[in-house]
């Protein structure tokens, strides 16, 4: 059985729908959907650096989670 793909670099959900990569700061990040890739791009522009760990502490990330833009679990 093939190994499961690493989770989305933004929401950490499984990348079952495909692979939506984005290279930023010399690193390639992989996302579960185009929406996570776009939110990541917006957060990177806002924060001035691509660091998914730091994004999770921002008000914008929290608000995106509250509005359902970034899902919190596979059921969402």
C-alpha cells in the first residue's frame, strides 16, 4: 500500500483531493485545495514570510477557521 501523502501545509487535513503546490522562500508547500493555497499566499503576503506554523497564531487565520474558509476537520 502506498504511503499516505503528508497533510496540507495550512489546514493539516489529508491531501486526498489532489496536490496544490506553491513554492515560497525556496520551499515547496503542498495544499489540499486551491483555497488553502490562496489563503496561504494571503497570509504570506500579510506576514512577510511563509511560515505555516506562525500563521496559525494570526487573527486572520483564526477568523478564516471561524468562517469555515479553512476547515478544522475532514467533515467540514
